[in-house]
C-alpha cells in the first residue's frame, strides 16, 4: 500500500497535468487595446487558434500574454494587397502607423 505522501504527490502531479493540458489552447494573460487614451477592449486568456476581432478599430495594443501576436488592419485577419501584418512580441506594445490605419483584428503568431 502506498504511503499517504506519495499518494498525495501522485494526485498533485495528475491535477497539474490536467490543468496544463486544459489551458494549452489559451494564451495566458491579457491584450489591452485602446484608441488614443481610451481603452476600447481588454481580452483575457484568449484562444490561441483563429482570428480575434476588436470591437472597433484600435490605435494601440499592449500584449501582456505569453504568446506573440500578429495585428491586422482588416477585420478577418487577412493581409490587404500591398499591406502587411504587424508582429507584436510578448510583453510589447505598439502604435498603429497613421498611414496604415487602425487595427481591427489579431491572431497569434505561429511558434
């Protein structure tokens, strides 16, 4: 019969493994989007897959997640002809270039 300590350790490791596997499809942290000085939206622990649309165009994004982002001026995470996405690293903040216009969506950069 296993000792109570080893049983408790086994249960703890199992629960930790379940918790980590359940969260792997989410980015841990927040993305804070603003338009000028006004915060438009704060997204907490977003899904890593797919395209995420801001509720309105934003001019400033602060990536407080543990994953890098791609910012787009289109609402569907597509790159317009002659345009490009903007890479935003972990813990970084960026301002939209006036000539490109505000950002309307983001996705997570492949790792």
